[in-house]
C-alpha cells in the first residue's frame, strides 16, 4: 500500500522486477526487494493554449462523464467555431 507522508514524499514497496528462474539457469535472478522514496509531482502552470481550451470547454458544457453524442454535438456546434474565432 502506498504511503504519502506529510512532507509530500511517496513511498511504496517495489513490485517489479519480480524474481524469476529460467529452466536452464542455475540461480534465481531479479527481484530487487525493498522500498523506494520519490517526490510527488508538483502542479505546473497551464499554458495559454491549455487555459483557452479549458475556458472554451467550460463555456460549451463539456465535462467529465459527458455522453459521446453530447460531446460530438458540442465539438461541432460550439468548440469548433469558438476556437476558430480565437476563443
């Protein structure tokens, strides 16, 4: 189970590579057991293009979980013209 500490570091048990032994091999190889510590990714500022696309998507009612037909309609009737106009 991954653990996130208060400092924002991420630690979890290693899962790969798992130990294995080939049929013709004398020894088991792989399987570096242990833990690793990594920093969680930082949020980064959106570019102007990303901000523009997000604004147009909000104006056109595009959201997570939208149906495919509603998305296609919004893309053709709303997003396309607004993006061509310059947002």
